[in-house]
C-alpha cells in the first residue's frame, strides 16, 4: 500500500511532509472552529443560524481567489516562501475573527480568511509531491489530506476542553502560537522544491498553461465540486444537527466529532496507501461507493452510540476518497503550473459547493429534518464522484520533474 516507501526517508522529505501536513491541519482548525459555534455567534449578533452559516459559504467562495493568487506567486517565486506567508495570513484573519463586533464585520473577516485559506492546500501538496519519491505519493497523499480531519479533530478537542472557559471568541485565538512555531520550523528546516526552476517559472505564463490544458482543468473542477459537496455536506452542519435537532450537550457533540475525525484520518491514510497499488481511480471509486450504505446509519440514527458509529464509517470513506486527491490532482497537473493548477481547480470546486451550509440549513429549517438535508447531499455527491472517476483520466506515478502529466494520463 506504499507504507514501505516511508523507510529510508531523508531529513528533507520528513521535514517537508511534516510542515505541509501541519500547515493544512492548522488551516482546517481555524476553519472548523466556526462549525462548533454557529449557534453562539448567531446568539451574540441576534441573527439566525443560516445568516451566520453564510460565513462558511463566503469562506469557501473566496478560497479560489486565494488559490489562484498564492498559486501564481508560488509558481513564480517558489513554494516555500509563499506557503510561509500564506500560513501567517490565515492565522491573522482567524485571530481577528475573535474581535468582530457585528455580523457584517464577521462576514468580512471570514471572507478574508477564505482568501488566505485558499492557497495553502495547492502549494503544500505541490511542495510535498515534488520533494518525495514517486513510490511514496499514495501514502503521503493520504497523510497530507488527513491534515483536514486532523484540524477538525483538533477543533473538536479544543471545543470539548476549553469552550466553557474561553467562549466562542477565545476559540478563534487558540491557533496563533502553533502557527507561529510552524513558520519558524519551515524557515529553519524546509527547503524549496527540487522541481522549482525560478528562470523557467518566470518565462512561462500560468494563464497560458491553464488555457492550453482547459479540458483537464474543466474535468478537475467538476470532480472537485463533487468532492467538496461530499466533504462539506457531511461535516459542516453535522455538529449543528446534533445540537439543534437532537439537543446533545457540548461534551457529547465534541466526543462524537473526535470519533468521526479519527475515522476520517484512518480512511485517508488507508485509501491513500491503497491507491499506490491499485491506482487513483479505483481507490477513489471504492471509497465513494462504500460510503453509500453508511448514509442511513450516519444521518438517521438518534442515539449517541449509533450516530458515532455511523459518523465514523461515513468519514472513514469520505476522507478515504479524499486521501487520494492530492496525488491524483498533482499527477494530472501541468508541470509549469503545479502550484496553481491543483489548488485552483480544487478551490473552484469549493466555490461551486460553497452554497452547501446555507442550502442544508435552509432545507433543514423548511422540512424540520436535518437528516434529510445531510443524506440528500451526501448521496448525490457520492454518485457524481463515482461517475466522473469511473470515466475520467489518470496519470498514476507520472514523472513530476519533466514532461507534462496529462500527456501520460490514461482514460
């Protein structure tokens, strides 16, 4: 499954993978803090939950702008310095969220956070994939993507342990010190990507590269739309469902969230590793189809035990499919725009799926059923991903230092 590829790693490989994983983890932490305190923010500003959930939509909607802007900078000036700046900015805007005074200012700050958040995934994935050996891509892909549920898990733990003491505003302050330490670690221990060539990067136009590969870009955008509905549709309002419809206490919600994020991490690592042996498409297809039987247990159970089991299984397969994405998108990407292409198509899919939180909370309020809102989005997203992956391209183990990946892609 690719685990043997971790043996004999160089210090550079270990440092790069650790830094990019932690960068995505802390980014996800700052994002997911909000899903635990939607009710509190709404009460503080005298607003409805759908009105506050608009912040989630705006964060997702502005991520493509950040992916493109920071990606172009990384393709031109290098992955390492731009990623460090990106981490500093998302940490700043996450921290400033604690000091907003009304709903409009809250929405503005979360939008700016979305711009900063948008660049991290693509740059970090390209830095890692260009540094490691090809045989390690599957397991590293799963590890990198597990940074997302790791951030969610961290937010769950902080919510369970500190919320009663620090309140919703304090939740947004927690990530500052870890992020500062990560930036210092990157400055001291993480080198630039071995595939980055400053001269050739400045000689090429990112826009022209993307235009010349528009077919693979369009496919990737649609695929990532499905993937983002798949993840956000099963994550973003699930804590609200537990609080509002089932009236679970904070400790119960936190415990269930910890359990399903452990499942998410395990799934990402397992299917990422499997993809190295069976291929990216087969691994994604398997995880996606296996999620469908788990929907009922995850969305329609009423006891904490069954909900925790259903949520564990659901996130195991959702993030299992996601665990293959960093390797899959980087292998499909044009070499000259690898810092821009994966992040931009990913975040454009996020932009289209950014309506999810508002859509699901609206459906839940109109029908009185959070389970219906959750299950309908999860099933539609799973079927869309399965169809696209079945008939889409693959560039398994393509060389990333020379050649264009899509020339080696197979249908």
